[in-house]
C-alpha cells in the first residue's frame, strides 16, 4: 500500500455522510478485495466508491464499472475522460466531483482550460477539441453530436454514464467538496496541491478487464454502443445485474414503476433539454413532491419513493431530512445505499443511451 493510500484513509472516509463505511481494518470478503484493489490501482480509497461499502454487492458494481471505464486507456486518453467527468458533474450540480475531476484534469494538462471548465466557463476554453468534448458531455442546449472518433465512443460514453451515476450518489452521501474550506491564497495552494496529486495518480496504467471477476456473470450483454470494447461492455452489464439484484428487497415494485416512468418520460436530469424540466432551477414544484408522483404511492412507500425519485431526477435536492425520513421507514445503511444506487444507475443508463444516439 502506498504512503498516500495509508495516510488518506481516515480523511477520505470522513467525507461520507448518512451511512458508515466499513473501516479498512475491519473489511472482509468483497469489501476487503475492493479496498485492496482500489488502493493498489487508483492510489487511495475514493470516497465516491467507498461510500457503497455498507452494501458489498453495490460496492463491487460501482468499483468495477469505474475501474474498467476510467483506468485503462484504449482509444481515449485519461485527459479526455476527465474532461467528460468534470462536464457531466457540472450538469448534475455535483461540486464534489467537479472539484476532484477539475483538479485531475488540471494535473494532466497545461494552461487554464481545466480551471475554466471547473468554473463552468466553457467558452473560455482555448483547446477546441477539449471544449467540444465538454459541450457534448454537458449538453447545455440539448443534444450535441459526439465530437470524437468512433473508436473513442465506448470509453467516453461510459465515462458519462459512470459520472451520471456517481454524481447522484455523491450528492446524497458526501459533503460538498473534498478540499478544505479555505479562501484566497490558501485555497489556490490547496487546489494546486490537489492537481499535482490527482494528476500523478491519473497517469497510472491498468489492464482492461482485470476486475470483471468481482461480479457474477450478467444475464444480458452490455449496451450496443459499448460492444467495441468488451471490458467496458462487460463492466456495464455486470454492474447492471449487480445493482438490480442488490436493490430487489429494498425498492418496491410501485416505486420502481413510478421512477422508471418518470425517467422514460424524459425527466432524466438537467442535461436533458437544457433548462427545460421541473428538476432544473429553483422551483420547488416537481414530480417528486406529494402533489405529484409521491402521492400515488402507498403511504408506507412514500419516504423511500421520495428519496429514489429525487436521487434519479434531481439529486442536488436531496436533504438530510429526506434521507432520515427514508431511514425511519425501515432502511438501514445497506438499504439506503442499494435504493439510491438503483435510482442513480437507472438514470445513468438512460444518459448513456441518449449520448450514444446523437452522432
């Protein structure tokens, strides 16, 4: 284990809210294997993955799809993936992921484009290829044709899927930023230090497909758009099977039906249709409120239904009260992770299909 991994364990796990991750010294089975692999290959316990530890099946699914998408580079560079990660995180209003992946991109590139992207100023980016990729991933004004090559499509669409998923989980379970609350010169020094560390970690190499054995064989193939890279297709299919199976005892059929119906109706998130949609902006009204879809659920299912719908449609609106209400309805740490993971993955998969369809 690296010195960085050892020294940051307590700090990174302290970022997690609402659930208690398994401490590394007490991890066994799947959790111990994922922790070991994450520290060896990623360089540290990443809080967006480690937060899944109360539900080992969801932890394995999240790690495998993240690892297979982000760590091996076949046709797309890590810098291109970090551009997509930061842009999708902007669209999903996930400041934690914007800070992490903006810093990683800053550590991988020169100039100010990474900082402009992290600040949401895409028009100030000077690299035309990076700017086009960021606009495609963020989808500010609706669908944008994919600006890369066909060979790059599986990795970059998969990156968008992974972060459409992780942004939601992070908005629910992590604090707003991994960086200390500093201002002025101290804040700038902290950002530059994070860029150096994250950029160095992102320059590692990983073998495609090495983590797939953590997941049971999926019942179906991965999405057609990922077929050109079997390790990504396998990871997506395996994660879908793992997260769906893990959620079965915790997501009642009426909740599944309502959330899936809203997603299929086009309410997949703020990237869908630009500013249109009740999930975007300051309006409190929306299909997750008691005046809408939640009211159609039996009273006992409304707390879990509200959390699932908010996670899928507008995760930045999930409050402590929403999480605690769902917990009081009978969900423990594992149940909270599995419910929100199902809702997040349900929305993220649709993001992939939408992005891949615009060529």
